C-alpha cells in the first residue's frame, strides 16, 4: 500500500528542486532608499511568507522592520533563511558582499534567487562573482517609495517564467513593472532612474521663477509639482506626443511661446539630452 508523503516533505522537495513562487521568504541585504522602497512593496503585495532585513546600520533595518513586520538579522541570516535575496548595497561594495555570502549560499540545500539592485553591474558580472545561479537584475527608481515608481528587470536563463511572474507580483505595489533586456535597462536608466533628480531640479527652478514673480515659496512649489503631475498624467492617458501638448499651450503671440523661445536660447532640450547620455556613459 502506498501512502502520500507528509506535507513537510513535499514542501522541502519543491523548495529544493522546484521553482520559487507564491508566499516565499524574502530577504534584503541593504535597507537604503531602494532596498527600503522595495521591501515596502513586498510587504504591501501580501505575497511574502516572511521578510528578513539586514543593514550595515542596524537602526535602519529596525525602523523598516517596524513598518513591514519583518525580522532583523545579519547578511548570513538572510542567506540562510530567504528564498529570494535582494542585494541593495552600493555597487562598489559588491566584492565585499561576495566574500561574505558566496560560500554560505553555495552550501544551501534549497533553491534561492538573487535580485540585484546594484547599478552598473550586469548579469554577466554577477554570474562571474556568484556563479551560475538564478539571478534577476532589477532597476527601480525613487518614486517606488510611494508606489508610483518604475521597476525594470532582466533575468538570466536560470529563472523560470513562473518566478518572473511571482517577482512581478512582489514589485507591483512599487508602481509600473516591466521585464526588458539589459541594453534597454541601461538606456532607460538616465530617464527613469536619474530622471527624478532632473525633474526635481526643473520643479525647483520653476518655483524659483514663481518666487521671483511674487509667489510664496510653498505655493510656487505646490503649483510646479502639481503641474508636473498633471502633465505626466495627460501624456499617459491621452497618448499625446509631447510636442503636440506643447503646441496646444502655445497661443500665437502668447506668453508660453516666449518662454519656449527662452528655453531654446539656453539649450534646454540639448542639456537634458546630454544629461541622459552622460548617465548612460557612466561606468562603475
């Protein structure tokens, strides 16, 4: 007579030989701006069995644990307990992290997935450091902190389609999520990754102009930020080309076209194009 395997045995079998999907344990090595934003997304997704948090400054991990219900541990603790491990350290710290966690990961008996947030480190570099293991390279941006971000990702050949779908579920509360090839990710970084800094500078400069014209600073900032939000929503909802939107605001002989003329005189668009190209050419 045959008897079914105990549930625990089936669970362990799936963990070791199957794919990581649905209600897995999630760990974060590094709880900086991006790590914290994605940890909050994982928490809001209700798709994590448990969240483990590690950070060089323990206070950050403790503060994040209070928001997510996560468990504070160290890097080795994350490596031992998490099915999906987010690497949220600075790119220049990669070699130090590899020295610390590569061997413990190699000793694991159950499958794990590495998710790298390290800017400028491609999948080949990660495989050269960690070996032929399941790797997702992830590029979020700062608005992910409020659920309005963009998260692009690429995966190596050891990641299954089911695992990609599970990763999307985990990230969805951070905002827009899309799988792309690595070249697209590199090209897009200057827009979606660095762009919030450029947009913030634009809002600041607009508000400076408003203050120069007599507005209170708080009102100038509010109007500029709301204008940016509304314009972005209009472009997304109508699929209107930016040039068409610009032309719809520029009345013949009006004030807007005079402002556009001044921006063109000062190479406004060329400066933004050069800024994006500079971020693309930056090597870590």
